[in-house]
C-alpha cells in the first residue's frame, strides 16, 4: 500500500489531503504514480499535478519524479515553496 499526500494549493484544488493507493508492480517511479492518479482523476487532477515545478517527496525527502518507489512508501506532492 502507498500513502499519497497532497499539500497546500494542490490539496485545495483536489479537495483531497491524502489517499491510500494499492501498490502495483507497474508503478515503478513517482512519475508513474502521478500519471496513474491523473488517469483515474481526470482533468482536475491533470491540472493540479502537471503544474510546472511540482515538488515530489518520498518518505519525507524531496526527490526527482524518476525516483523509484516501493510498497509501503509515503509519497507527497506540493507546489514549490517560496521564501521571504
């Protein structure tokens, strides 16, 4: 099982804070998980998750979308942070 969490503007756009996703061997990378969620969720999910510079995190660590995943991982998507 994968735990998928959404933060900030992405959470608000999807009206979803987190969901559990059954792990499948074909879901090898974070990008593939994102594509799977978009295929199931439609245009709203496409718009929210395909924004430029979406930050991808795996087990509380920022990683590239091509990073491999494993069963039991926690995945998070959030918009880029700004400082000031």
